[in-house]
């Protein structure tokens, strides 16, 4: 049974908005030209492939449903005699049969990604285990065959359980890695062949000529860089999938949950924070910024007073107060939430709203300054003199000329918002502790850094996944800024 959480609905709305913007941009040359410049960038293409991989995982984790449990025969519908059973199957052999089986659904909320990662989700150890370990990280009392009890590192229940001799672990890891690499290369070869055929067909060339053009870099879009980045991701992904079926490749945490599974599940949280906050921020920033710069006077004074006052409030304190208020509300109205997932999702949505409320002021100030300048342009003054309505002037002359500022700010703020979630969760005012996020992983790992030996893999996994996403987002943001900034375009 499908379940649409609040953040799921907003994610789908954001996809619709992005598609609508894509259609709008394709019909206007001043927007289409910068995106062509982005598509021609090698750095932009590689970053886009990485971001696309993250987005795919996030979307799979946004398709939620209630899992179906074993159907049972309802007591009031179960036949009590053979005659009654025959009557229910149809009067005198006629009519449609009535099935006494009723479908039942669990109250648990899962996602498509959870189904794909069922093995990782269900293979839970007792406590810590290091990456690729076959023994527990903590000593436990073990009873020997002769009845004596010693403290030693026991074998893991799932990690490397298929090995009869733990000394063969290195060879087994090498074989599984090689098998995953071969599968990844095979899939990459199929995708590459399909892309080459499409490019050759579009250029009106043979398959061999299209392949040669791609690998020699003679195509307008740097497909070679994109294919190499995709190949690297596929090889790493298939190798990790092959190894994760037999080992905990990033170890387990204090309660024995697979860290690799936690890292993948945290991708959606980071993407939601980075994108939905933008969806909350943009309307207020764009509308108020343009109004302040275009109308000036009292309107400008009121809007300036509003964002100046908001900027004077420490953002962390405002977020902490809002989260504590929400926490009190959820505690007092626990009956309104069917599951912990919905409760955590509401807190995530509320965090996006608070971050959006506290982060729109910077873009608003930029748009105000740009609108003040555009208002004095000759074509705007001519439209005003001819009696054109203010709404029409804003829609046709002001808004299209500030879209590059909006686009640059959005892509630059994305990585900052992802990092903000990690910092807020670290101080316990971020997402719900039951929700997977890189901030929660770091928060839970910080207490283990004082152990001897140190438990480092949870922190390292969260850092690696977050660093990759933020680096790709920053590189892509630089390309978008260079393409959309008219001052840089004039320098070229």
C-alpha cells in the first residue's frame, strides 16, 4: 500500500517545478545558452553524473509503502461447513466466487531502497565490527568444547559467515571484488554502446564513427568524461554490492547495524535538506526582494526592516526553539502519528521550513539591489511611461534578468545546507534521532572516538559520502555560476 509522506509530496512537487523550468528554459535563448555552456563543461559533466547517482538513490528512498503481510482468512467470512463453502462459490455453480482472503498491511513504512537493501537492513550483528571483519570488535565470554569459558572475539553472525576458515578472507574479498568489477564493466559497456548509437544516429554517422568521435572528444558535449565518471561509479557500485552480500564493508555500529546501509539511507536526508529548503526559501526571497527594489519607498523600508530583524536573531537559537516546540507538540499529540517514520518525517519537514525562513534574507538582499538597478533601465522606464502595469513589468523585464542570480544562489547554497544538517544533528537540534542522516552518524560516532582501539568507520563513512556530494555540488555550482553570470560572459 503506497504511503506519501510530507517530504515525499514536496519532492515530487520540486521535480514538477524543475521540469517546468526546463520546458520554460528550452523556449528562451537567454536561458538555453547558459545551460548549453554547462553541458559543454567537462567538470560539470562529471559532477552531474555523481549528483545524478545521489539523486537516483534519494528518489528510490522516497517511494514509501506499507509492506503486505501474509493474508489470513477473516473469521466472519470463513466457511463453517462444506455446504456454506459451496454456496459461497456460487449458487448452483453460477455466479462469481467470493474470496474469503483479505489482504493485510503492516504499519511499518518501507521504501523501494529498503527492499533493494533488504540484506543489509536485516543482517544485524550484536555490536561493533570493523570493515570486512569476520570477528566481533568486542570480546565476549565464549564456551569451549571442553566446557571452559574464555573471553575472546566471537565470529560474526553474518559478516564472513560463509567462510569456514577466516584466513581465506583476503582471497575471498579479492575474488568478489573482481567479480563485481566485471559485472560493473559489463553494464557500463551496454550503456556506453547505447549512448554511442544515439550520438551516431543524431550525427548521421556509423556506429564506429560515433564511437571514435566520442573518445577523441570531437562531440559538442563531453560524453567521454561522462562515460568515464559513470564507469567508475558502476565499477565501485557493483564491487560494493558484491562484497556487501557477504561482509559489512563499512563495519557495524554500536547496535550492530550495517554502516554502509546507514550511509546510503542518509543520502535522502541530505538531499531533502538541500532541496526542500530551497523550495521554502525561493518564493519569499524572490517576491520580497523584487518588490523592495522595484517599488522602493515604504515597501522597501518594511521589507528591509523585516529581513534585518530576522538576521539579528541567532539562527541556531531560532532553530533550537522551533524544534523544541515541535518536540513538545509531538509528545502531547502522539496519537496523530501512525509510525515513527511519519513522526521523524514531520520533524525533517519542519527543519527544512526553519532553515528556509532563516536563509532567504541573503538572496532577498541581492535581488533588491539588482532590482534597484534594473528599475532605472531605459526599457523599464519606457514601459512605465506607456502605462504598462507593474505586474507585467516585473514578470517581463525584472524577473527574467535576475534569474541568473537566483540560479547561482540556489546551487551555491545547496552544499551549505547539506553541511548545516550535519552540524545541527551533531548538536541534537537537527533531524530526529531515529532517522538516518550523516549528522546523526557523526553524533553517535563522536562518543566512540575515545575508545581503545578507536571506532573510526562510522565517522569516516559519513565524511566520505558527505564529502563526495558536497564536492560534486560545489564543482557543478562553479560551472553554473560561470555560465549564468553575465559579467563573466562578457569577459569571455
